[in-house]
C-alpha cells in the first residue's frame, strides 16, 4: 500500500518530518519498506498485514498517524445529496440471487456526464501511489477507493441492457472479457454482476469490457457494494486475477461506510464531470455487529509483563477510535468501531495497547522455566551418528526431499508406492523421495564435475513411502555414497586407497560398535550387493551402482558405492545402558592360522566353524590379513585368522590349547578344503 | 676389589657423562647382567664365610646408590618430557599426515548451535513429521483455511485422497506437543519445511526452520524479549542492537518481528539490509488464546510465547553467504569451509 505525505495531510495535521514518521509507523506495525521523495511529495510504501484491511486506505493510515503522533484526525464532511427525479428509470431494479454472497448492493445513476482527462491534482495523486490515470470518472472511483478503502465500480449505463442489475453466481462456461482484455470463463464458484442477458463484471474483482466507461459514455451507474470475502477470494484465485478491489474485499470491509463512500464519489463526479444525479437504489442491508469487549487491566499486565496505566489505556484506545467506559475497578467495556472488525477479544486490545505504548518500552525479563526431565531424544542420537560419520571422514550434505520422476527412473527405481505432489512448481519437485540414494549420487556427480577425485558424502533425512493400506509413511534414513581414490599421506609416502564396498562395511562396523548395536551381520546378495541385517531383519544394503545408471547420471569411468540404512531401526537398537564388563584377570594365548581357500568359500562360514570348535576358549577371532595375487593360485584367497584363547577363571596352558588349535586346522582342511601356508 | 674405589670411579664417570647414550653404556657396565656389580656379587661364595654378609650388604648399597645416581643424571640429561629427536628440525615443515576428518553441513552446524543456546536456557529439543494435516499446519494454529492470512504459507499438497500436505512451517509441532503434554513446556523444534517458491538467491522450495515455544503460568511478553535477546546476542555477538516490531501472525498476539542492527554496516545502511540498517531475523509473539483453546489449554490459566526463524537466513547472515542455493548444491569446496 502506497500513501503520500500530502494526502495524509488532508486528514491529519503533520508536525513530524517524513523520515521520522516512517520510523514511527514501522515501530507501530505499519512497516515502511521504502520512502521516496517525488514531485514535491513523499511516497511511503507500507507493508499492511492481512489483519488490518482498515489500513488499506489513506484515512485508515491517517487515523493511525494521529494516534502515534498525538494529532487530531479530521474526517471530511460528507455532502448531502439527493437524486433529482428523471423519467424512464422507474423500472430499474437490483436483484440479488443470494444475500450471503452479497449482503448489500447500492447503485447510483448519474446522467449526462462529460468524460474527460482528470485534473492535474487527481492524476498526480493517483500516479504517485502507483495507479494509472484513465479518465475523470474511473479516476474518481480509484481515488475514493484509496481514500476510504471501499472499492467502487462504474458502468456505462447505456451498455447495460434493460433494466437493472443482477448479482448472481456465474454459469458454467459463461464467458466475459474483463477490462484487461482477457477472456475469462466463469463457473458456479464465481460471483458475477450481470444484466438481463450476460455477466458485465466479475463481482468485486474486475469489470467487463462491454460496459466500461469510455470517452463516449454519457450516463454512468456507480456501484458500491459488499461481497462475501471468501467467495471473492475463491473467485479471483480460480481466475488467477488480483486487483486492488479484490484485495480489499477478501480482507473484509467496513460495512457502515458504503453509502457515505458512494456519496463522496458521486459528489466528485458531479464536480469534475458534471451531469445530474438521478437515481439511488439499493438492495440488501448492512448488518454490523456492535462488538464490545471487556478489558481487564490486570490481564494487560499478565500478558505483557508491563503495566499500562488506566489513563494511558484510555488515551491509546480513544485515539484509535474506540469508545470505552469503566465497568468496575480496573475493568473497561470497550466499544469496537465498525472499521475494526479484527477486534473480537481482549487479547486484540492488549496488542493495540502494546503497539502504541511501544514494544521497546516493555522491559526485558527471563522466564523461570520449570523444565521437565529431558530424556535423550532421537535427535540427540542422530547427532551422535552424524558426528561419528564426520570423524570417519565423511562430509554431510543436505539434498532436496522432492525429486523428479526422471531421476528415479534413471536410477531404476519404480515410482509405484511413492507419494506425488499435487501442486508441484516444476518437474524437479514432483515426488517425495522413497530413497536418499538418487539425490546423493546426483550430488556426487556434481562434485565429480568440479574435479574432486575423492568423494565420501552422507545425508540423514526422511524417506517417504505409501503403506499397502495407502497411508503415507516417513522414516529417517542414512545414505552414504563414496567414489574415487582416497589419497593418504603416510610416513612411507602417498598411499591411494580405492573406494569399495569394504570401506562402507568398515564405516558401518565402526558406527555400530560405537553405538553398541548388537547382532548385526552383512549377507552377500550376489556380486556387488550385500544386505545389512539386524537379527533377521534387513535394515539396509551396500551396493555398487550399475554402469548404465551411472552413465544416465553423467558419471563416466568411475565406480560408485552406496549404503542405505533405516536409521530409525538402528537408533532404536542402540543400547541405552551400557554395562561395564570386568577386565580379564588371566593372560591368554594367541595363535594365527594362515590358510589358502578357494575364493568362493564363504568367509562367514569359515569364521563360524572356527568359533564352534573354539567355543568356551576362543575369546576373540579376527581376520588379520587377506590376500589375492602373486604366490596364491588363481581363484584362491589367502586368509590369516588370529585366534585369541583365554579363560575367565584360570591361566590357559599351551598343552590345553595346542590340540584345540590343531582341531581348528583339521576342520578348515576337511570342511573348506583349506591348505595351510 | 675395593668397593670404595669402584664407587668413586663410577660416580665420577656418571657425573661427567654427557649424553643419554654414554649414560646407558655406564649403566650397562656397572649394573648390567654381566656388569661390575654382578661380578662382585658372583665373587661372594669365594669369600671367607665371616665376610660374606657384610660384603653383600656393601654391594647392595652400592647398587642402590649407582641406580639413583644414573636415574638422576638421566633426568638432568633429558630435560622436560621431550624426546631427543634424531630427525632434523625441517621435518615439521612437511605436511601433517592425513587424518581425514569430514564435516557437518553448515545448516546442521547452525541448527546445532541454536538448539544448544536454547537448551542451556532449559528448552527441550523435539521434532515432528514432515507430512502434516491441514489442521495442524493451519486450523489448529488459528489460520483459517480460506483467508488472506494463509497467503504467506503457500503449501505443497500430497496427491492422496486425504488432504495431507508437506508442512510449510515447524509450528504444527506446537500443536502436537501441546496436545500430548500438559504445561509447563519449553521446547525448540528444528526441521525441514516446504513451500512452493520458485528457486532464486533467497528462496528454496525446501528450507529449515527452528520453532520455539514456552507455556506456563505467568509467561509474558517481557520474557519473550529476554529469551530472544539472549539468543540473538549468543549468535550475533553481544554488541548488536535489537528491536521488536509489531507484526501480525495468526497464531500469536501480540506478535513481533525481531530485527538486529545490521552486522555488515553496523546500522548505517548497506545493500544487505536494504539501506535500513536493520536485519529481520525472526517472527515471534504471545501464543494466541485460540491456539490454547484448540489444544485444550485454559488461556485464563496459561500464557506462553512462540517464535520461529529460518536457519538458512541465520546461517547466511552469520557466514556472509549471499545465495541460498549454495546450501543444497553441496559443492565440497563450499562445505569444507565450515
């Protein structure tokens, strides 16, 4: 909303410089987003909040200016005008189909006007507030709209077919060309102003081209009405239209001033365009609730933590146009003026008091919080996971939850069971992602393009799926993708470590051990794919991406490895109370076995077999080396198993362990065809 | 052999020893397994029985003396805690050996810092779902479904039979938390939110918010001012100025937008603050009685305040980042700066 310094002066004596006024307005809740000096005037551009339609007028802002600068508001005296009778208009009727849609419609007819350019002062004021000058009659309706905030419309009376106005819903596929020269298609949800045959305006939004006031117009019909805010809003949304009029109708108007505003415009027309005022018709009636609100001074203190005295309360409210009288001690009955339909309860008045008293005058305090015991939350655990991953050398990324169906199909992911967005802004935001990996791989591709030679990134975020019953579900997931050679500068020189699934396995193990997750395993599912199990349940997977998929994502000559885990399941399996286990009292004996087995021998089964034999004695078992290459026959693998034997209640002797360890070797030979190295 | 003589000689040689290596040689010579003292002990059986005990004591005393002496010398040769290096001093000019630490996304870091500030004041950190109902996102928060006050909250709807949506702010978690718990309540809520905004330097269809609210008896506007002042000074420094500007939000009344003096130009006016000298950092206010009614709290008994901020905006101001898209592009050269 734009308003000028000189226009405000019509209604309030300004003893304050424009810059200072702008500051005061901002601090009263009318944020002045710009102040410009132009053509001997100052233009204030003010952001008006949606609860204050009364501020969408010069008079409304002047009322506020009066309250915050302790000046008097001077409202113009309205002319008393009566129509002179003219022949041939006796039949003129106004018909409202549904009074809910249009509680009040007034029409005034002025004959023999002379359409001409507006005088300089009128054109200048409108142009300063950003409104294009058209001609004297149209300009007058716009001028009064800005002045009072009540939209008006004028029709060329002779273009309306006899004899009257009908306010009705649009008919399906009914067409009207609006004054912006666009053809609009109406329906039952859009309110129209019509003559006997066709719509002549989209009510409260925009007039039609056939009845607009032009240079040839002789006789005009001036409309001033009240329409249902929700209906106007729906209609203009459906038509994709916005106008100064609709903007005000949607927000709600002061029903009481319709007639006065209409008279104000009539008198201006008579003054600037001549003619005779010959008819005043109206249909419907105004129903203004006379709201009264009980204000308890104690309540003001309870909400604000600041005391505003009874006399200041009175001053502030009466300057804002409220009438009030004391009920009992410390309580006032406040009568709400018609232009303040936003005030319905005491809290609304408390805001008015705080605003004018000044937020800056309210002191600063700290609440005495009574916190409840705060238990560890899922977020704390997620943060822990993220910090562990960062410690393991991964970079966190944040990618969009919305993806294109193209990206999913490029990654070979079906969109069945995904959740689509009803009103996407672009193809990039069509679908709520059912997996984190496509976005992560795309992020990786971006970084490869920036010539990064090693990329290891992760994201923790929700993924979204539809359950079988069709209800949407969101679950917290962890995704990791790695690619390239990690360069490590070690004492022995630069070492390059190629990315592979075992890095991801190592990351998972470090993470799970740190979180004290028990009972997890990795099960190979064919080449380059492994499931991560928690007990018997699959909670994630490690995969190497298919070359075709990589090509579709513009990744060439690179291998990419991914991990995806249901983080919620991991977090709920976290051991929340760790217990201390006593340190071993007795020494143990370490024995290594180096074997060569065929490469398709399941290492998991080898380990399980060793554990089975060593049960009761074997405290730790790990693979301390694995090797394929020179000196090892083709298709075979060398493994070194480190077995650590220990008892909890006494020192083990070599004599006890030697036969047991021999049994291990024998079993490996027998069951897995292992040869000892 | 004369014990006294051996002692004198050993003492003088230890005293004049000039390096840890030569000291170690002396230790070996005298106290080693085949050293001088071992030899003396070995000679005991050849002594007359009457002398054996006395000689043995003298040898033991000498052993103890020399051990102490060598240890004392070792300390004086070593200096405090520093290993005598065989490497040259240029070694330190070589790059440190890789430890390969990653980093959290700047949005995670800033979210963490902000939550931490409020946790120190006694707030809990809670979260809520990203798919929400119209009730929690709008109606429960006193935002009528068909009203201009909704225009600020353009929303993505899901293509489902039930009218579910992606939350356009973190405020629905207020409704969830209040319905689930009785006051007192003090919580902050970080999370992703979604709005169908065309992407540009300052808009993204997904971004992060942190919501905060306190409900109890006797919570007032001055408390809101105090808590937000602690927050803003912790994030932007204690020398910033603040102002609370009246504004309108359907779910709070009185409502305030909070500005800080521009951290770039210190309030003089620059391009970052649009020549105003002030930067808007968050929206806030006293929780509207209708919101309390909607969750079954008695507004006559309880009062409370709420606030919400965009994490990207705070991070952009804090680090001087001029394009929101950088956060979601995830260029490692960008991420590694934080």
